[in-house]
């Protein structure tokens, strides 16, 4: 029995990046051999064992043979005769197909070190095309290592395009697509994930509402980048600077999908794109089974982002109604996330990446003033029940009207 460190731990150590998890492969063993040594077997699909003291994962070396469509249709062989090279061959990218023995020697049968040096994401073997999830994984690794200058190898990009053309990605399940997307959104350059998917055609399969934005023009005086798809990716990049929350990044990416539904004879203007986008955002989030926090924030950003852009022009009553629609009274943290999405939208434009956005602080200050009046402050014998809500609104509106008139000049520049 031989044990090797494999995969990401070897890759990241060679890249001198922090190693998060150690994965191990056991060659020449059977399940009982590990169980006898105190390992705990877990996993329903194939034998994985937890080390008795470190609880790190140890997997028996295995081969995989395609037996159906999608990412689940595989027959696996875990026999003791499976070699380390056999196991490494089934992996996705050469940079993930390296191992290290107990002496610290690197076993690299598929030239992963050369591809690390060349900064290439290259598939190990033609078996890559048997698992459509790998298209998303390659795009995610491209987003992760973009800051190091990595790119997808041309032959791998072509193979991914072929897989899309053959309909393989249609056999993925929503949960797996969202998991890869959410992980990609957490990377340093998440926009690269969507660029790579678009280049191979996968964006149109799972994110058609986003894909449809590319090629749609906007007025150049407001959007020097012109293209709505480029603006979406730039908004995501701006959100990445502003927040680590994947829900904020997701909302920034898709807040403008309604512009793809603008009739062409109205281009480059996009009147009512907010309303047109609501159904599209819902459909996209439902297709991916995105979690409620991400879906809700995306819907709010879609419908109301232009309200915040114009916040300094709005009446007190209009801002109060906006606060009600956003449920800021009960969801203050979500309101903060929403404001970050609006700021990302403003900064997601060519040459305006660092533009000031006083509207966000204006909204915060207006809300703080409104919150100085609570329901208990308007209670009386004459005002009870449903009338309290109306009276609270009116009193707050009157207060805000005066406050906004005297303070607007501090923000409006």
C-alpha cells in the first residue's frame, strides 16, 4: 500500500499559494486494509476514508468509464491493481494531475509542472469530455488563477466548445451549476468565469439572459463601454472590489438583464428595462436554483437600482416608499448590500471605475432620519390599528422633506 498527496495541494504548493485542504490517494489497497488501520469509510459513490487522527480524506486509486450522459454516468474501478498514473489520468487538468510521495518527490506523468510554468489550463486526456461539469470547473480555475496570468489552452477551449455543441451541458443539474457559479463568484476575478463560458458557448446554455446582453448597445455618454454585456461584467468586477458577498456580486452581474428585452428600434435607450428584467431575473435564478438571499437581492437590484441613482432628485415620500419596498426596516443588512450593488453598477463603466457615489450615503442618512420617528411616537387614542402605518409615513415624510431640503447640497456634487 502506497499513499500520495494529490491534486490541489500539490498544485498550490508549487504555485506558493496557501494550501487549504490535503487530498490523498491510496494505491494497492482495498477498503478493509484502511478500515483495519482505523480509517472511517464515508461517501456513497466511491470509497473515501477519513484518517483516524487528521480526518483528512483518503481515496482509493480508481479509474472511471463513461456509462451514460451527464456527470453521474460513470462506472468506477477501485481494484488494488489501479496505478497512480491511472488515477491521475482521470483528473480534469494537468495542473491538478500531480502527486507527491512521502519523500517529497513530485510524480508528474502528464506534465502539469510544464503547464504551471506556461500558465496553461490544459485537459489531461480526451476523457475530459465525459464529464460536462468540467467545463464549469475550468472556467472557475481560469477565474481563480487569472491574476497569475493563466489562460485556457486552445485545444481545451475547443474541446469545451465541442462538448457544448454536443449538448452535454444540458444534462447537468441546477444545483451543481449553481455550486460552481457561487464558488466562481468568490474568486479574485469572477468575471473571467463568465467570459470563458461565453467563449465556449456554455453561457448561452445555462445563463441565456446574461448571454443575450452581449451586443446590445447603450448610450455612450452614460456608458462609454457601450455593450451591455461588457457593462454586466464590469459591474461584477466593481462589486468584487466592494464586497466579498457572492449575493452582492451575483446581483451586480445580472441587475440589467432587462436591457436585452428592449425592442431594437428603441436602442440604445432602455426605458423600463427595470420592469422588463424582473421576470428574466426570476427565470434565471429559478433555473439555477439560486438561494433565496441571492435571488431576492438580484430582484431588488433589478427593479430599484435606478431609484438610488436618482435618489438626490426624489421626493421624501418617494424615498420612503422605496424603503418600504426594500423592507429596510426589518432588513438593514440587505439594504447595505443593495446599496453596494447600485454603487457597483455606477462604477461598472469604462473610465468611471472610481467614480464617487454620494447617493449611497444620502440614502443612509435619509433612512437614519426616518428612523428617528417610530410607531410609538404617533400612537394616540385617535390613531390605532391600520391608521398607525399611514400616520407614521406622513410624519416621517414631513420630517424628511425639511431635512432633505437643508442637507441635499452637502451630497449633490
